[in-house]
C-alpha cells in the first residue's frame, strides 16, 4: 500500500467505508464530511490506487470465459458465449444455449430493428425460451424459404412467426421453398412481388439469428428431402464442411462454388455478411468442422456454444491448419 501519511490514509479509509460498506452515495459522503462531491470521487480513486480498496470479483464462470476469450482472439470475432453444461444431453444443451441466445437477443434489440431468422431447431428453441421485451417497430423476417414438409416447426417461417408473436411484433413469411428444381424456377419465384419484398427486407436485417449446418446425411437440408445423399456427397467432395444459409463453406471458411446455390431461395453467405450483427448458435461434435470454418471466414459476429464444443473447435483448428 502506498504511504500517504497516517491522517490522509485515515480519511481515505473513512470515505471508502462510507461508500463501499455503509452504502452512502458520493453526495451523501460529501455533505457529511463538508467537502465537494468531486473531492469524494477523487478520494475513492486514490483509495483504489493506494491499495486501500481492493475489489475482488467472485467469478463462477472463469473457465467458460477462458474459452470465450480464446475463440474470440483466435478467430477475431466480436463476442462469444460459452456455457458449461456438464453431462448434459443434446436437448439440455439446446435449451441452455437457447436461453443464452434469448438473453443476448433481448439485450441487443433496439426500436425498429429488422431481425433475420434462419431455420433450425436451435433458433426454434429461442422462440420458446425468449420473453417479451418492449421495443417499437420490430420486424422478424425469414432468411430462407421452407425446407419441405418435414421439420415444419423449425422452418425459418415458423421461427420468424414464433419470435414475432412472443415480441408482439410484426413478422413476414417467405412463401417459397428453399430449393427448387432449376435456376429458372428460382428466378420465377424470386420475381414474385410478395417474395421479392420479403427477400429485400431480409437483406436489410440489422440482426440475424442463424445456425451453422454440417455437410452430411444428417444435415437439415438432406433430412428435409431437398438434397439427396448423392447431392450432399458431391458438395462434400468439392471441399464443403459447412452449410451457412444458402451457401456452403470449405474448411478455410471460403464459399464453395456450387451450381445448386442458384436453385436456392434465400440469402447467401455474402449477403448475410452485410448484416451488422450476425448471431450464430451451434454445438455438437459433429458440427465442429463447420463451426470452425464459419469462424475462420468471419461470417458471424457472435457465437453461442457449449464448453465441450468450444474445446473441440480450438483443437480442430490447431490440428487442421490452412494456408492464408
């Protein structure tokens, strides 16, 4: 502790006790001691600098935050939320991540935000967990068309509707399939005024809620019936390890040129990059390469995941170096 002289130290201790232990505010202390409020503020600062006041934060999340910092610094993204869900099954982890995503979205929402919403179970869970937050003029809009009749409860339309209803806000529906038979069919759909309006609004999103998809037979796009196993195998042979909105990414995080993208109705990865705040929720060992690729490409601003997945992402990144 710095030597300030006994009487000066005694005064700083007194002010510190009044403020930190007795709960008086700075103006109340100033009135009691007959000094100005700025003088009290300076004395509190001096007490910290001299070591009289030492603030200890009891942090039960230190391990999770180590991984948050490691991922943010490794991949250069804005923010990471890592949750420790020990011995949790997939459903428990999904629920916990949805609650974290809900809290983050609630704090991020501003009046008149346009929120782009992707398909997926993780995003659907946010619609279940989120509470009402009063904001003016919110709009929720799907980022992609429907993935078929299977999995309708977590289609982008369903997710946008669920969030809009929870927020007592407006939502739009994209009344088109996610994948059609040809580029020509896609152009016909996209030229319909109602569909074109929704796609234009999606491009104006200020926030996007997205998942990160694997490239395998278990991928949503395959299970929905729009992509056959042969289609996904061909994309994988081209180097794809992640699906991100209507695009595929290789392990460097670069978009894989694929003619099937011309048949998809929704935003591409490049269009999504222009959204100011892209929030991704993803977890699971099978998604580790996809998450890593998405982070390498800096396609998202925020990642929400569990601690075991975070560990595996960092490990996979170290084991699979890529050239610049």
